[in-house]
């Protein structure tokens, strides 16, 4: 019995190490895909747990990143007053339209203090149709995630770990950006 217990413990430990190494390799495998419009994407050396952040959906329901476990997430921090964010938003909307589903979601998180209604109206005005609405009017998420400016896009794996990030705008629906996202989905 003792021998069997040691084997089971060793087996679980080995499985955990294997999962960590596979995920670290997956993050490293993203580096060569950071080309073209996503050339500034900085892949993590090893995945790290994404900061615990709180926000609300369009109906005012409180959420956190745990609600998205099981999906690869492109968390995009943006605001209505951020000109590069406004330029980037249609590409994020198209990316969600093409790749969004059970395995992937663009989580565009507004860091607007103007309130949910004005931020939602802004998205409607620029023709955003595929993205769900999320907001953190406290802007604490930006600080918790170490955002140095906006926009910031953080690629998060199915376990809630950061695979890498891009500060600044990108054409997220471009072929090279889609290849980066598809690689993160496939690695899981």
C-alpha cells in the first residue's frame, strides 16, 4: 500500500511537471509568431498566473477572469478616450467574429470612468457587433495587470495564465495575428 501511494504521488507530481513544461514550451513557441502587425508581442518566458481583476458585463453582473477558464482569452484593455484603442477596436471585433467560440474569446475591457452606458453607446456608434461588453470603471484592472498605457492586449491560456502581451494597437484580424492566437488555442 505504501509503495502504491508513493507511486501515485510521484505520478501526480510527474504529471504536474509535464503540464508546466508543456505550457512553458507553448508560451515559448509563440515567440517566432510575433511578426508583422503583432511583432511587438512579448511572449512570456513561462506562463504566469494573470492578476486577479474584477469587472462587470454589459448587464452589470460582477465577473473576474475565472469566468473564462477553459478558453484562451485575448484580454484587451481600452478606453473611449484612447485614439489607438478606437483604431484597433474594429479588428478585435472581426477577430472575435472569425475565431470566437467555445475555445477563444476577445475580452475587450473598457477602462472608462464615463460609465457603461456611454462606453456601450460608443461601441454601437463605431459598429462593433461581435464583442461582448465589459467594463472596469474603477480602472483597477489596468493597474493590477501592470498596463503602462492603452491599448494593452494580454493573451491568456485556458488555465488563466498570461502567455504574453502587446502594448499598443495591432490589426488583430491580420493573418499573422490569427496565427498567433490559433497557436495558443492549439497548444492547450
